[in-house]
C-alpha cells in the first residue's frame, strides 16, 4: 500500500483537477486499512478506488473539493456505520503543477508547520538505506511511500481470457503488465492504463527480452504457440510461469519438452493447469481463478502448483 503516483498522474491527465482521499489513521474497526485511497473528480460525482464504501466514502467523495487536509470521523455516531471505529482521512487536490513537485519523491510526507524530526528520519532511512516505509500518521504529518511495480507480469494471449485477465490485474499497482499477441489487431481498442501491449509475429522470440524474474501467464489461441512459449521460457530464466489448459494438454507438453532436452525438475516450474475449475468456464470466471493463482504465488508460496487449484481451460 502506498502513493500510486502513476495512477494519479493518469487521472489528472484525463480529468484535470483530481482529489485524493486516503485513510491516514484507524482506531477500532474500520472498512479499510491505513493507506487505502480513492481518487475523485467531476466535483465528487466520479471516482476510482475505494476507502471502504458506504456512508464514509459517499461523504468523503462529496466533500473532497470543499474540505481538504485531515479530518476525523466516528463511523458509528457520525455516519451510522456499524464498524464502530473511527478513521482519519487526508484529502488533497492535485493538478499538473502539484504533481510536478512529487515526480522525484520516493517517500511523500506532508503536514502543517515544520517537518517533525521523526518524519525526517523516516525519509532519510528510506533514501539512504532503502528502508521500507509504511503509510502512517506521524505527529500530524502523513507519510507514504510511492508505489512502484515490484512484479513484472507477462500475459501471452489477447483472446477472451487474456482480456478478462488484464482487466482484473491492471488496477493492481504492484504489477507491471506486459501483454503480448501475434498482431496489433488482436488487442482491444481500449487497453487499461499502465498495460504495455506488444504485437509480435513470433511471440516465442520475445521471451528472451523478458526480465529474469518475470512471471508469465500463457493462454494464447494456439496450443502450438503455447508449447513454443513454454519451450522458450524453459530456455530462459523466469520467476514463475503458468499455462492454461487441461491435465491432458500438460501431459502431452511434458513429453514433448522432455524430447527437446528439458529436465523434469525444470519443466515442473511451469504450473499447469492454472485457475480454479470450480469457478466455471466463463472468461471472467477463469480470469478470477488465474489471477488468484498468480497472487497466491506472489505471497511467497512454492513455485509448485498449489494443490487446491484445479484445471481450467482447454
């Protein structure tokens, strides 16, 4: 959780003046954690992101351009929410000029008066030692690290499942998504913000340009193209890879990959099947299962396929 500068920049470019409302402090039970944020524009009538929904979010969106700075809200007595806790919100309005002042920041700290020594130390440790800074309110100053993508995710295939999967993964600020297919015509006219599309007549040749720790989801329109991508991945360094398909498809792929000289231990680094069969075969249902599989891996699970995931796909 942190300050999504890229997302805010895109919103300001599209809408002009944009308010950002972030949860700065929580006491007791609350719908979202410290650092959860939403962007508001069109005088509070449109937004992206969420600070938890309900009466708190509605109130904060409507007041976003009228009330800036820190404000404290008791969820029960003030807003009738049954969470029972209290939150402190920080509301700020940004335009292109305000954004320009943040471009080189790794940690964003703001508040009234002179910067407290404790805040200065947090920023110095982050800058000099690479220390991790959590969003927090310190002596009236709110401190947030700028969110940078920490995971490179390559999605191979822009069919129905690929499109659904990109729509699920694109909003996650810690993912840098690269989307590959055989021609520009296979991508939709509208691509989510921050997603890099790469048309490649021979996608397998592009694997060598992927980061060594890249994570790959292979779900093209062609079993043969899927196979060539698996072969290319096993000939290149990668962090994790998942292949959509059935157990039968994967058994055939393993036999062919062994014939090309790949060892079993290496082949099994590709996880297949991926997703959750019980969710069904609708593209969105498959995408949710595959996205869950990817996020499960990102929590530090083994490179092997988690046993509770089942086959999904062709």
